[in-house]
């Protein structure tokens, strides 16, 4: 579970080496990305942001346990392979080591996540600003982006967020989950709190938490297991995310939200 809070690419690689039950946990990439959506907590749930974030983490852990049990009884039957890891002696870290680790992590983020977010933001801006004839549009509804995302909107309509702009944000999240928030900021500006109801926002958060991990994680799964497994992971997680979000939306409607 500790491993599951981190990077999905590393999860898949580690899980492959540990096999069986551990791999079931890793492939499902459980789910350290709730913090990437934290800006939505403050916009939509200003009085309950901390509780919403904690709830998403708890949901990720529960889904991880459910999926691990499901995989254990189906695809990963049999005795688990013994795994022994020798831990180093505990020592008080030195300032030099801490500084070097912080620099490596920050550099890794700037090289990987930030570059993807920046590139996605540029692409989204271009597609939002021009039509198919490359003419500047005054209304984003007439843009290339609206045409592309409009085809996906009916899929998300039963979940309560059939807006093409939200569909676009979820597509960019496939490149990096952090891009979901960046895309929403580009497309909605500061008006996202007026567009999404609390129920629609909760449903969106659940879907964003559970759907397919980023391209880097899928590439790692493909490298470890092959293309068929990578495709299966994407389709399975999108299906589970849609079902979970639909249940949240339906229960919320029944409760009068």
C-alpha cells in the first residue's frame, strides 16, 4: 500500500518483480494522484477540502484491496512467490543527502511531469483557439477542441459532466494526471466552481482518481508484460472508473444532491 501511493510507472516495474498479489496491487496503480486534483477541492468544496481529499485516498485504498482480492481469485491463483528484502540500517540522514534527494526529485518533476503539463497546455490552447481552417475563433465552442471532445461527451453525460471541456481535460490526463487540473484552468478559467455542481465535481474526482494512469505508467506495463496487458489495464481501469463514478452520481441523485 505504501508503494501504491507513488508513481505508477515505478509501481508496475516493482510489482512485476514481486509477482502475484503484489503485482495485482501495482498494476492497478493505486492511487497517489488525489493530490494532483487538490485545486478542485478548494474551488468546489472550500469548507470540506481536507475531508474530500482524505475520502479520495480512502477510496483508493479500498479499491486497491478489492482489486487485489479479485485478481487473487482469478488471474493470480496459486501460492505467492516468496519475497525477501534486506533493509539497510536506520541512520540519521545528512543535510547533503537530503539536499541531493530533493534536487533529484525536483529535477525529475521538471523534466517529466512539468514538460508534459506545459506541452499539453500549449496544445490545448491551440486547439481551443482555432477552427479546422486554422482561423482564430471568438467562441471556443467552434474550435477544433470542441469538435474532438464533443464526440466523447455522450460517454460522460450519464455521470453528470457531459461538458466537452471536461472530456478534454480527462483526455489530457492520459498524458499526465496533473494535466487534468491545468486543462480545466485553461478552458474554464476561474468559473469552474459555477459550472460544476458539488455532485458533478465529486463524480469527476472519483472518475479522475480511478481511470487509466498516465502514458509513462502504461508504457512501463507494456515493457514488463506486453501490449495486450497494457491495453487491458487501460480498458479495465476506465471501465471501473466509469462504474464507480456512475454509482456515486446515482446515489447522490437519490439522496437529493
